[in-house]
């Protein structure tokens, strides 16, 4: 089972649990906002691991990808008071820290593919993604047809 067919709302929290064994949350993570468009730090205690899982999934699906593209992806609408809202990028420090820890753990690496420079998933990272994605595998059509024929008999 590949990560493309796993539902993201279930896959990312499961991957976050797996990543807790390999990366650590920095001390400053409890006090930092994730971007200029946010008013407060995240409320979840394990938000760092959830963001790391989401970044690893994004790197696997869209790599090579760099910090600037990820800042755009995780950005949001900046409240400017009575003025119209505008898009604001997410903070780069959190994203860089996560990418560096994923590199250190051996899940990603920097690479230059043609004109695109950024992070890609290593075979070790792909195996972790596939292992987590197997939890959400639906039974194959052949086995479900066989099961249906046994029920009728």
C-alpha cells in the first residue's frame, strides 16, 4: 500500500506516533508561533510531530521540495485589522528544524534533480511511510469477492 491511497486524516497522526521514536521536540516549540498569521502557539501538545509527519508526507509526494514551498503550503490568512486580509507564509524556523531532524534520522536528504533543488525521501523514509500506510489498507477486490461467494454458500 502506498501513501497515495491512505486517508491523510488518519495517516498523518499514525505517522506522527512513529516519528516520536526518531525525532525530538525542541525546547522552544512550546512557546513559538508557527507563522506571522497566527496569534498564539499551537494548542496540541504533539503539534511538532504532526507537522513533521505532514512535511514528510509532502516531501514524499512532491519532492524535491524546499523550505520556501513548504512555507507557502503551511501559510495562512493574515488578519490586518480593518484592512483586507492577505496570504502570509508560515515561519521557516519550524520547517527548517523539522527538515534537519528528518535528515539526521535518515528519512530525507537534499538532492538536485535537473533544475529542482530540495529534499527527497530516502529508502529508509519510504519504508517507514509504507509501514504506516499498510495499517490503512483496504481488503483487495479479489479477496472480497471470494468472501462474498463463501457467504452465499
